[in-house]
C-alpha cells in the first residue's frame, strides 16, 4: 500500500511539484517498476473517494513574521495545495515562520490524523452543542488558528462529558450563553449524579476590546501591548473543567486549555497558549499519583523532554495557597504565555495535552468507583473542598481575569466551585492519620514519576 502526496508551492511565478512515495508495507516496494501506471490509477480513483477532495491552489496559508515568536505579521502568505490519495492520510506540513522555510522543505510531508481531515460540519455534529462560532464562518476560515483551537476545545468538551456520563449514568445539562460585547460559550454541568456531586465542562469563545484592567494584568506578566486609540482588539477561547466526585476516594480533577490573540495598532498579532491539568485528591494514593503524572509526562515528552519537569514545577508553584502554606492538590502540569517555538508546534503540544485528559483521569475514577467511605472521610473531603474554594476565589488568575472582563458569565466562572464544602476554624488533623499524611504531601510537593 502506498500514499502519493503532491505538494505544490506557488513561489513567485514558478510552481514546484514534488511526488513522494511513502511505503506502509513490504508490498509497496513492488510498485517501483509500474510507478507511472500507479500514479495515473491513483489519481483517477481519488476523484471517486468519499471525503477526499482537491484543495484549490488559491488556498492561503498565513506565516509568522520573521524571527518573532508569538507574533503574526499582516498579509504575509504563501499559497499551496495538498492532494491526498491512498488508504493512509498524509498532509504537506507548513511551518509558522518564514525563517523556518528551509526546515519545512526537508520535512514538508507530515502525518495528518483522520479527525483533522474530516469536514468541519460533520465534526460539529458530534459536539455537545453547535460551536460558539457559526459553522459556515468556521469553514471559511478553517486554516486560521482561532478556528482550529475552537474545534479542539469543542471536541475536548464532548469527549470528556461523554466519558463522565458513561461512568455516572446521568446527563449533562447543556447551557448556551452569549456575551453582548462579543462571543459566548457553552456550559455543560452535571449535578447530584450517582458518581459526581458536581461536574462542569465549559467552553468559551469571546472577543472585543481588552479592558485597561485586563491589559494591566497582562503587562504585569511582561507583555508589551501597543494599542491604537486606546483599543486592543482581542480573541480568547478555552475549555475548562472541574469535577467534584461524591466519593472522597475519587480525586477532584481540573483542566484548562486556552488560546489568546491580540491585534496591535500596526496590525500585527500577538498570540499565546496556556493551560494544564492537575489532580486534587482527598487522600494520598501513590498509584493514582504515578498514573496521573506519567500520563501527562508521556504527552509532554512527545514534544520536548523538558516540558514535563518544567511545567510540573510551574504547577506546584501556581496552585499554592500562601496563607495555608500548602498546594491545592498533588499537581500535574501548568504553563502560560506559550508562544514558541512556533504557533503550529505550540498548538500540537496543547492538542496532545487535551487528548490526555480522559486517559489520565477516568482509570482512577473506575478504580475507586465502589470504594466504601465513612462519615469522617466525607467530613475531611468537605474541609479540603474549602481549600479548593479559597484558591479559586483568592488566587486563581483565570477566575480573576474572568471577573474583570465586562460581560463575563459569572455563573459559568463559579462553576468550578463544589456543590458543598465546609470551613472549620484552625482545623488540623491528628498526627499519624491518613488525613495528616495528605496534608504533609500538600505542604511538601512530591515527585510522582
């Protein structure tokens, strides 16, 4: 079996066409002597294949400005076309910067998954709700990062919700909302289920002009933002989830993956990704911690060996409650302002992380699904939930940004809070107990891999 890829680049007045024969089995080597016949036959068959079509040469692909990570220069495009034939799917790869064009020529054919090749309209039918942006608009700008990220977060929401519904037996309430300043979101919430006391999975896609308070917060992180007439147009989107199980032996999990884009006064765009996944158990379980962290490490290692150790430390620092001297949970990974090495590579990393959400958490849920628990263990869970609330309302940057953004939907922002929690004045578990063991781990973060 073989795949033929024709990749053309319109460069000045010339067109270069490359033909790559990629073998997927031993039999592929036998076609060498009949290559010309094979090419003609494959191209003829291509026109009759479902879901396979020619991409016109007029398709534009936006490139990053020279030597500037996280910035897109207006109007810099190259034109290309991709033809995919055969039983395997391969796509010509584009890099995000013109300075990387030589590297692209060396590795211009990269694998493309079946899900990416599916028509947008068909994929949207599998979501919990139609996407925030009109499907026709998404199809028109399918190559833009805003569209690709919106499709990813909608897919992640649907995949996670359906996995939780299968375990719980209940159904998520799907709630669409609009923001008069621009954009909207889809909140999926399951309450008082058999397994989950409260489970929320939110998607939001908002746009407009950045408020001065929000811009000030970004400048404090080192962002240099140059608006025009005091305005900074932005587009922000993400998927965020917090799951609070009923059983104290099933951990709470949180994940969030987001994309931010700002257009400056001269038309250039700044962009960056952020997010992470972290676990907050009520009781220490070394096997659960190892499984969770190893799953995240595998996703990170596909892209850079330093990602997991760096983002694990970042997570421990970020989810920290200073006035308690303890972390919110046993961590995971966390990163923000990710704008390198290129937009395409950063997006690929975020995609890997998003696809790890179900396999890193659902096995832990299944493992403890029928664990018995005492009233005392439930009481400790309520105290730990109080700590969760403290962090989210006092320290979490995403919550603070949302509350500072005009037109934000407060109901969806506060979705992360548990249905029930408690606060005991100066609560301290007795030494030598399982509760004390948990507190020791929170005060001294561990290495789980």
